[in-house]
C-alpha cells in the first residue's frame, strides 16, 4: 500500500494516508513533475499505462511523481526519471518557478497537490516501466500546441493546465 504524507490548507503535515484515500477525499499531498527535452527542443511525453488508477491511457508530463513521506521534490523528480523512464544520468534539473498549489476535481476524485516542476535536457536511452507508462514520444512545441488545441481530451487535465502556465518557460 502506497502512503502519502498529507497536509492541511496551510501546508502543515497532518499524517499519512493511503493513495486511494488521498485522491478520493481530496487531501493535499506533494508531487514533482519533469519536462524532459531532447537536443532538438522537443518535449518527451508519456502515455500513462492502461492500469493507472487516474487518467489511464492519457498523455502526460515526461514524468510525474508523488513524493514519498519525507522526500524532497528534487529527489522525487530524480526517482521518477529512474523508475518510469530508466534515466539515471541527469546532471541537473532546472526548477520551473516555485512550489505551486494545484487543484483538479472530477466526479471520481479531487486531486489537490503541492507541486514543483523541473525541466532538463536528455538524449540518452529510455527504458519505460510498462506498469507506469504505455509509450513515450518526443513532440515539437508547435505540434504539441496544435495537438492540445485539437484534442485536449487526450491529455491529463493537469498537463493541459500546466502547459498553459509553463509553455513559455518550457
């Protein structure tokens, strides 16, 4: 059972809760996102695996990782790169802005996250974890903008929201 540290609306820790309860009850928890670019300035997207509990088969960040209790945003981002994509040789992650509080609600769940996003450049091999990722694809910025405009339902809602905020920075 995966446990998340949960927080009140002021960011004070209030305990540990199982993942499913956190999303069902909408407790605040922490996550890190990574936007991976190649040397041609294309963004790596991952398609979430079919067995994911939220937004299965939708396109998403290069990496999105919930923090383990006591883990830093940076450590979670590096762990996500390693676990989801097999990337172990990143020299530097560049923060995109500061810590953000993000709420995404649907009929099935309320996702309330305290987030930190990063970007990096990587051109090595990618080995996906099929329990997390169905496939990956590098996409040019202009092509991604058109894809998001034409078919936003093919992406996770948090990715759509973040691309509006981060696209100038990414």
